[in-house]
C-alpha cells in the first residue's frame, strides 16, 4: 500500500510528528483538528465558533485531498465539556450531509491549546 501525506496551508499545519491527513488511495485519514485559525495560529473565541472553525479546517484538508464532507464516513469528536453536546450537534449538523457520517463523541480531560473541541475524520474515495 502506498501512503501519501496530504498538506494544505488552508488549515493549521502539523505541530508535531504527524500529517494533516494520510491518503491510502481508498481512504483518507484526517488528523484531529481544533478551532485554530490558520491565518493567526490562535484558537478562536467561543464554543460554537471553535466547532465551525474546526469543521472548516477539516474541509480544507479534505479539499486538498480532492474530497468533501460528503465523502466523510466516520468522525470522532472530542469535547472538553459534555454539557456542550447540544450546541456541538447544532453546528455539526449544518456541515454534514444526509446520511451523516458515523460518529463517536467523547468528553475528554483536556485538548491542545486549551481548545474546547477536536474532530478527526475518515473519508472514502468515491468508487473505492
């Protein structure tokens, strides 16, 4: 199997030894994104704004891979506070199609840079 790293400046770059995404030809595995503005490298203010920025970052990586949110088959979502679940769902629903991808959502003790949300995704290439 050939692995190809996906990289774009339209989403925050990797800050450690990982790729923004890895393309296997059939699937693209996207690293977790947080609500970091790629232009300022700062986490945006407010929970809903962080969810939206996180999803836009994922969309930018998907675009670099030649894919879109419609190709996402699974997301894993990490919340700093499970009480934000309803607000998360409201924003998330605006970005996913029908049928929505399979999803797991967890509350975690902490996220990088003090973020309130992190999302990773798996997308499938059409026809694969």
